């Protein structure tokens, strides 16, 4: 509910606008539209798509293609909602600030600490995965050695400011995009008869073996959570949108490029994969994208795919660190975290927020080695649910925030979310429905309960503090 005191409500927004040029308050460099596009693709295309897409295929069959189209629509709506607010009122605190101003201090506190907690857990799982991928080449080196090396590299990258972050994330993006394009290109050549086609390949795989919905609509709905995780990095892109050159021009361009590029890459890759191999022959034990490389006897196929997945994991981790340190600094700005976390280095990076987030990452990594595998898996899956809780807060904030922006920032409200407010409500309903149907899967139910417990604990801290 919006506060009645209009001056109290808008003053923090006005202060943020006045402070944009202050290096103590934000970044000193900006991203171009092209860099934002590559940052977006790099932050969204993670190791989960290359590894976990097989789980979605096993649950949904060929209808997973429709699931990714639906996931793309939801991502577009969340991205557009966050971009609308970021373009009109750029602030490094992004969705946390907007939630506080539109919905009240509790939701600002809740969304900020939920995102920070989820981000640290996601980073810990990504760095652990990166260590496992690297150990494939160096089996005698302990996992913790690689975990320390990669954690240190990510910390160093994030001390160098948004411009250098954008360049490195763009490099990661290019590797992942090229890998998917090569996969699709080789797959089409195989289907066209240039190489020996595997038995049972062809478009008949879309409707045979149980049909397009072999496990029914419920099979698709129960797989939607894993599908949405392939779009989970969209919030990082929305945050970076506030640090672009001419946001009103750059952000709309980047949104179109990111949404269409992702859908083309994801849907074309899955369409080729499902045409090559019947969905019920795909294993969840390895990346399904190794199939094409094996068929064409591509040299060093295993190493190439391992490198691509390693790059995807490091890219996701890098983007997550970028986001969590800015959210933590924003919490400090709002006096909802220790004040020293606001301090920034010469590059405009919240340096103490980076160190504290790194300490949280170290603790989470230690947990990953000490806790039983299943327990830690449940904790990290809870982090996935927290991300979607935050999506609901972002969309609700946008619904409440639009009238405020039209009244106080009409000149800078250059980008407006399509279909307001109905599209926002439809997307919120879709996310809630996906969370509900995910509870039919026992493993996902435990993650959902874990996410609710984390939400409850953060709420307790807020009211105790109040």
C-alpha cells in the first residue's frame, strides 16, 4: 500500500536522481545498448540450460518447447516491469528501492535480503559446479582448490567497475551463444543427411512416443520451474539497465534483442535436439547437447562441452555477484544493513558489500562440502523459489509504481510496460500457478517449503529490528 505522505514518498527518488553523477553513489562508467544485451544474455544463459534442460524434457516431452515460449513471455514481462522503473528512475538499488517506495519498507527489506541470500546460495552452487567441471580435466586436484581460485577471480572482476564487468560478461556471452549456434547448425546438417542420422530421428519425434504432451499438461506445468530457472538471471539485466548510456534509448533496444535472441536460441536448440533423439531416450545424467558432437565425431567434444558449461557457470556466478553487492549496498543506504557497506571504491563499486558477500560465499561453499548432498541441494533449490517470490514483488511494485512515475517523473517515463496493469496481473498469476504445480513434485515441494522458511526468517528479523 502506498504511503499517503507524497513528499516522503518521492524525496528518496529525487535524491537518487540528483546523486547519479556522484561517484560515491554509483558507477563512474556506463554500458552501451550492445553491452547490456550481451550482459543480459550472459547473465541469463547459465549452466542450468545446458545441464538441467534434460530434466524438463523428461517431464514434459516435446511440450517443453511450448514451456520455453511461456517462460520467455514471463521473463519479458518481469524484465519490462523492472526496466520501466529503471529507465524512469535509475538507481543502483533497483527493484529493492522500487519495492520500498511502492509497497512499503517491509517489502524493500524482504526483497533485498531475499535476493542477497538467494544470490549467495546460487553463487556457491555455481562455483562448486565450476570446480567439478574443472576437476574433469585435473582429477587429482581437490575441489576446494578450484573453488578458491574461481571465487577469487570473480571477486577481482567485480572490483573493476561496471564497464569492465560488462566486457568480461560479454566475452562469456559470446562463447555460450556460439556454442548454441554450432549445436543448431550441426543438428540441421545431421537432419539434412550430411552425416549419419541416428535411428529414430526426424520431426515425427514431436508427435510420436506419447504425443506432444506425453505426460499431460500436468507434466508440462511440473517442469515449468526448471524452465523458468533458465531465465532466472533477468533481474541482473534489469539492474544493469540503470547503468546504461541513455537508458530511455538503450533499454528498449536491449529488451527486444535479449527476448528474441533467447527465444530463438533456446527454442531452436531444443527443437533440433528433440528431432534428433526421441524425448524418452534423453538421459538426465549428462548434458543432452553432447549428442550432436558425438554423432559427428567432433574432436574433443567432451572437453569443448565441458568448457562451455564451465563458462556458463562462471558467467552466472559473475552476474550474481554484480547484483548482490549492489542490493546489499542499497540496503545499507536505507539503513537496513550496516552503514559501512555503502562505501565505494574509485570505480564506484561498493567494496565492503563485495567483501561481505564474498564472506557469505565462502560460508556457503563450506556448507556445500560439510552438509549431506541432499540437504545442501534442498537449500539451493529453495534459493530458486526465492527468485520467483522476488519476481512477484517486482511485478506488484510496478503496478503500484506506475502512477507515481506518471505524476513525478513523466518526462523520464520513456519506456512503458506493454498491457499495464493486466499483463502484470496475468504474469503474477502464471508465476503463482507454476509455484503451486511445482509442489506436486516431491523434490520441488521441499525446495518450496525451504523458500518459505527463508522468507519467514527474514520477516522475523525485520519485525524484531522494527
